[in-house]
């Protein structure tokens, strides 16, 4: 058995896009940006941004579409 788990903490990059599957199940998709700041061995400071696409189904789709907006902080597990 394999198991993968991801935790993303960042800010929503655009307002969630809500839709409904043919089965009637709600679906929402949105992007999350995470920032990384670090100093290398030479003492140079760096900053990088990674973008993640998130899709939520069912009850969580309703919660995301109701409460998330562009710029909102969010933790996705």
C-alpha cells in the first residue's frame, strides 16, 4: 500500500472557479502560491514562488467557493 500526503500553506491566486459535474456533484478549482525565502552558503538571499493547482469536490467545494477569494490565506491538506 502506498500513501502520499501534501500540506500546502499559501495564498489563493485567483477567485475559485465553481462548476457542477453531470452527476450533480459540485467541483471548485483554484490556485495557491507558496513563497520560499532562504540564504545560500555564500550569504546571498533568494526568494522563489511556486504555484499549485487545487481541486475540491463535494462539501469542500461548497466551503471553498463560499469563503475563499483572491489573496486569501489558505491551508490545503
